[in-house]
C-alpha cells in the first residue's frame, strides 16, 4: 500500500483540495464498514523560490506519516472488498467527483471478496455470466484502478479459493462504467 501511495504522491499533479485518503476494509468490529486510516493533503502551495528538494521533503513526510499509520494496523481475517470499494466511490462522489473532475480511486487487493455472498460466489465460480451480482457500483466520474490481482491465492481459512482468470472478469462486472476501471496484476 505504501508503494502505491508513493506512486500517487510522486506522480499525480495536485490542485487545492487534493487529498490521498487511505481506507482499510472493515471487520466485525466495524460491521464490515471500511475505516479511514489517514487523509493526507496532496496540495503543497508552490513558492516561487521553492526547490525540488523542499517538494521531495514534503512527499517524504507524507509517506512517513502513512507508513507510521500502516504499522499500527492489524490484519483481519475477512475481506469485505466490495463494500470498501462501494463506500470509497460513494465518498468521492459525495465530495463532488463528477465527469471530467479527475477523481481517482486506487485499490490494492487480490480481489478475493469473502463477505458479500454474491461477489464471493462469483470470484470462486467458473460461470460468471450465470451469477446474479449485487447492484453495480456507480462510478461515473471516478476512475478506478485495482491492482494486486496477481496476488490471488487459495486460502481456505478465509473462505478463499478464487480462479485467477475469473477475478478480473467479476470486478469489471461490478461497476456501472467499466470503461473507467483499470485492472493491473501488480501494484508497482
């Protein structure tokens, strides 16, 4: 997650109000609702005489804060990924993300849902066209990049046994605007 955040902080142009919000998928203690770990401002007002070194120090402070927050988290035994993505898109849209607003959601996941029954069944099944999926996530105006799908493994203790070829197909089907969804096997 820190590598993905580093990529966003280092390569994304930021305007006033630009933030990087990091959400963790929930667990029983949050009724599977995602939890905001940290919200970092990405906008740094540029001064005429500011050096690139000053800008790099700003980025390093942001990453250091994120790393510190990540180290204090615990791994959960469940993966309510669908609900987390759905809530993150809803949050972005509530903050004003519309068509051409440049909003992006980055998701670092293996894609193996194990809470939402319809999605869980789809990622572990072989015939995705026959499975009834939940209502699509309305991602108009929000580009969604999901990376880490190559980390798909079989983990019976978490109710996971996905077929790696099926997982990306299912995730494309979960969005109202799949043309705004990019799937990558790894999070660089």
